[in-house]
C-alpha cells in the first residue's frame, strides 16, 4: 500500500497495549489503517490452510475393471502427486511407466483423481495423495488402499471330469479332492450331497499362495460309500466375492457303488407243486439289487441251458 510517497509492505503487525493510548480521532485513524492493511495480507495469514475437501478412501475393484481414487484439495497452494507403496508417480497427468494410470481433474478446483484402467493384481497397493508445502502452508497427505479381487480360474474334483461317474466298491474308502485355483483372495469351498449342503466335522481345507497374491484352495472329502449311496451326486462349489451368486462355479461327480446282488429266487413254481403233463409253466429267475446287475444263468439237472440279463 502507499503511505504518502512511500511504499509500505506489511505482513505481520505487533501492538503492545502498554505502549499505545488512543485519543479521539487518532484511534479511528489507526483502526482504519489496520483494516486497510488486513485487506492486503496473504490468504494464509487468515488461517485458510490447504486441506482435503475429498480424501481418498479404500477401494475394492474386480480385476479388469476401472479404479478411481479421488483426491480434492481446498485452498490449494502446493504441488500434488500420488505415490504407490511409497514410490512417487510424479506430477504429470500422464504417468511415465504406468500407461494405465492417469490423473484427472482441474488445478483450479483442486481435483487430482487417480484413474487406473483395466485393474490388475499388480495394482493392488497402498496409494497416497501428497500435497507439498507452499507459502506458509504445511504439506498434507492422505492414504487409501486399493484391493483388486480376482475370481478363481478353475475348479475340479481331482482325477475326474465334470459330471463323471466314480466307481467305488461298497465300504471302500474314497477321497474326493476339490481344487479351486488362482483366486484373490482365497476362495472358500462348499460341498453338497444331492444338492443339500454337506457339512463335515473337523474340516481342514488348505490354502496356498501359488503365485504372488493368487491363492489355491483344496478340500478333501472322505467317504465310505454303501449300496444306498449308489447314484449319489457330490458337488464341490467355490464361494468367492468376485463370483456372481446366480453363476456358481462348481464341479459334480456321481457315485457308482459296486455291490453284490441278492440271492436268486424262482417265481412261477412252488416247491412240491404237482404239474400235469403238457402243462405250460413260466419260470422267472430274479435277483434283487447289485451293481452292476447280476448275470442270471439257467441250469437243468446241472447243465446250463440259457443265460439272460435283466
């Protein structure tokens, strides 16, 4: 401001009440002087420091989708950049070495939003929006965690194709091993018996990180089938947040339990019954159960006369 013919630059004023006494118009003149000077003080002298208007927040996206981490600053004074796990991405809107990354926004609005296209597991990291110091403004920072989830790449009951028949002898031990591969986070496995959830006591599923941040889950189902389990279906289903509820990922097998048939018996004649000469009699040989079905063979006086299947 101009005072007479001299220029006065003032940024801080200090007054001691012990050294000033105000009388009449003198007090009014000094008050006006202070008001005029305050109009020309920098904004930061009034406590309007740069601050976040919108802070980035933790975000979870599906692999292949777009991620947008928002960062908006009020009273922006310093330079803005993003970091990824502590690595500075720079101040440019186009980030060298990261072709899928870009900063969208408007400096006048203080908007610096980080967009990541076609998100992959490598983008799973801790990000930080950094605003540098400037003109009496302190630096400010805000963190956000980006989590990229990925559905399993496959599911199988080891050793069997989907909808395969599993042959097993009655009362023989059988282990069905379900493998759900390459998901993030690890998938859970649910077993079903004839479409009803089959809960197993003391289950001990195993999760392994086969490649960085990708997990494979295995579950063993131990059975001792009986004849009543013939044609029973067992289903292994993957449970994962990246899978749509109406499109389950599953693998199914059907048991074929091998068990012996019941003893044969003949219908159409009762032991001791008298038959007339020339009378026609139909004899039926039956054997109940059995997988595979019994092979029935007729004998007459110890000699084989006919063989049939039913």
